[in-house]
C-alpha cells in the first residue's frame, strides 16, 4: 500500500493531493473545505501510518499550496504534519499568497520540530 501512489483530484471544496512514494513527495494544492474532513482525509492518514511503519530513509518533501482551508482542515493538517514528524527526514514547503496563509504556515512552524519553509507565490 505504501509503495502505491495516491492521486486525488481536487474539487471546489477539496484539494488535489498526490502522494508519490518513489519520489518521496507529498503534495496538496487548492482549497480544503470538505463537508466531512475526517472522512475525506482518512485514506491519507492510513497511508501515512503505513509509511511511518516502513520508515523510508530518503528525504520526504511535503508541498502545501492551499489557498484556503477550514478550521477542521487546519486541525487535520496538523495531525498529518505530526505524523510526518515521525519520519526520519522530512521538510514541509508551505506556499502562500496572502497574509492569512503565511500566518498559518508560520504558526505550524512553531508547533513542529521538522522544518517548515515558507515560500511566497508571486
């Protein structure tokens, strides 16, 4: 399961998500305001749990390019990031366009021990 990539097409309420184990890449793009965030993110959390058990030694790159996300999604993102912290070498690249998304990325960086690199989208 962990060796299989996951690609979920984004909608007006959910982000496009890609988990590509061969490239050690986890990517989320778009908006995250699903009606049931727990249900929507459940497969991703399961995939991450399996990944953590195998603990790959390569660097994991996490790219987050969310324009907007709900409070519930924010909590689940923190859960995802906390799981990613258990991996041997991971970095979160947090892309932002405005002050709100910058502040959230900055806030996550204070809650996590792994690096969160803030990148402005021009």
